[in-house]
């Protein structure tokens, strides 16, 4: 799967994990973009908390998202580290997009 095929906006659902502890589940948007330099970056926003307590307002932290991404008819499982700070809130930044791609697997129901 070519990384360029994954550029654009994805909707996801997954667990938010901070310091090894699951804080809850959420629905999030993730945008994967190619910079003019050719480097691929990703950022997103948590749209809705569906379980647990997730509140990063006014906080600088790193957390892990583990879940399913959807775009069109395709679904993917992945997990990746994110960082958020008062300067970026409510957006989070994916720390290492290579990790996102490395962990990416096409999801198929049995």
C-alpha cells in the first residue's frame, strides 16, 4: 500500500492510552498530508468521547491512539503516539507518521 494513497482525511474510533492506562474511547478525525518538502505529517482532533474521561484542555502530554481508521469503503487498524499542548488544543499532532504507517493493517471482517 502506497503512503500517498492514504493522504487525506480519515475518521477513526479507538482507545486513548496515556502512560499505559486506557483513559477511554473516542471518535476522531485524522488528516494525513504531504508537505512541500515531501515529508508526510498527520494531525487530528478528538470529536467525541464515547467512553471514559478524556480531557486534554490546558494540558501538555503525549498519548497513544489505538483503533480503526475509515475512509470511504476501506478500514484500517493502527496505533500511534500523539502529542497535544495548550498551543495546539483541540488538535493533536502525530509524533511519528512512520509509526502510523508501520502499524497500519487493512481491516477485513471475517
